[in-house]
């Protein structure tokens, strides 16, 4: 689908030959001075339109015009079926991003930084650079980051005011990306764009890869002993999509939000209860030293960090009510199915 370009409105008065246009009325506008409705409509651009992005479009796709960037021609049909205007471009190839400037009035950025490289995010840098070149920037931007930017908090309660202390290269790239987006402003103006940062923990939903505990329990993967175990935080993919939408409209400039639900559990507690509800054996417990020997470094990264996130700000300022307040609510169909099959502990 071609990108729309604003032009003269059909039926707009044109000056007679030799007559100057009337002052104070921009070309292409009618007597009321208003642009046609199709150009006044909000245009929302989604960068990184995977599972959460598509949920966002399904929830709010009737509000405004929606655009999505993809580097895969094979995804164009799937995205168009959702009513999206598809733009081909690659965040790792800055030259392909040049035409994005000025297209959107709102932007949701869900793409991760590169998995390797320096402690910055060249993808965010490239897109911000392209946006700055345009005559107009989005009115608001939502950047979805990660709670990993806090590092290990040893099980303490963590509010958004806590300084970042990233312990991994990936988390350091997230911190750099947050700073990049918060500083977004037009090259010729002093006023910044209204940017909100959503720091999301583990995103879950039935049907997402690793979105529920069944496979882990069936594989018999062990967990840490209780005294060494870590607290987990969760958010359902639908609730994260809803948070993105509300942040576009209600977030104050530069605001940071812990985008997590009300779940407050250690990992072992969660898996023990899930096993009971699903009629599966509970995971065996191991020491941290044993875990270091058998788990990959990427998996251990999550077992080295423990924190409990406060979420009062996102509920108060965005007036967000969780559709799934806890992981038990979000995975209720699993427990119902297990109960119907005669599994002990079924909900």
C-alpha cells in the first residue's frame, strides 16, 4: 500500500489566473482551514510488530491508521490481513529507514537491540536519526524496554526511581536505547517528543514460545532451592499491548513505568503450583552451584537476578486495570483444561 501524501483537497477553491492566493490559508486546505479527515487521522507506526504488536493492532486497530515496519517480505500478507499498511525496511540497514520520517503521529517500538555487539543499540540510533531528519516527529513514542536494566536487586522491592544497574551486555544495550529515545527531538527545535518507557518483565500467554510452564515441567527442568531462589515478575501479552496503547495517550513526557502485573512469587513456587494444577510432577530442587554447571549462561542470567517490582505508577497514571492481574488468571484455560481431563489440582 502506498504511503499517503497530503495534497490539495478535492473541491478546494483555487485562485483565478493572475490572482494571488489568499494569505493565511495554507495550500491544500479548504475554507475551514482543516485538512481532510484522512490526513487528520492518527497514524500509529509499530516497529517490531511481533506477537505483542499484533495483539495491540487487534485490540485498537479501529482507532486511527496503522503502519508496521518489517524486514521480511513473507510477513507482508499476514500484517495486511490485520489492516496494517506495511513498510519494508531493516533496522540493521539505516538506508532503508529514511522514508519513515514524518509518516506517523504515534510510534510504538517493540524491537530488541542486537544480541551481540557494543553496549549501545544501533537500531534505535538509526531509527531516531531517520526520524529527526523529518519536518515532523511523532507526538508520542512508547519504547518497550526490560526490567533487566535494574540488575540484581537481591529480592528487594523496586520502583521506577531506582537507578539502573545492568549486569549483562543485553541490559546495557537496553539502558543505552532508553537514553536514545528519551533524548529524541527535532534537529531544528528544542521541544522533545513525549516519550514513555515501559520496562517489561517476562511476557507470557498461552500460545507464545515459552509462554506457559507446561514444556518446562514436562522436560523436568530443575529449579533453585528455595533459599537461593529468585523472585519472578510477569505480564500477560494482552495487558502489555493495552499498556502500550494507554501510554501513547496518557503518559507524561519521559515517564518510566514498571509494566508488570500483581504476581509476586519465587520461580520455584510458581512451578510447584503450576505442576499441581496440571497434574505433573513438581520440579526437583538444586543448588546454585549445580545450576551453574548444567545451565547455559543465558539461562543463568535470569537466575542471578531477583527483584520484586512495584506497579502502582502504571495503574495510577495510565489508569490501567489488568485484564489478567496474576499469572494464575492469565493461564486459567490451562488449569480448566487440566481439571476437565481429570488432573488433580485442576481449577
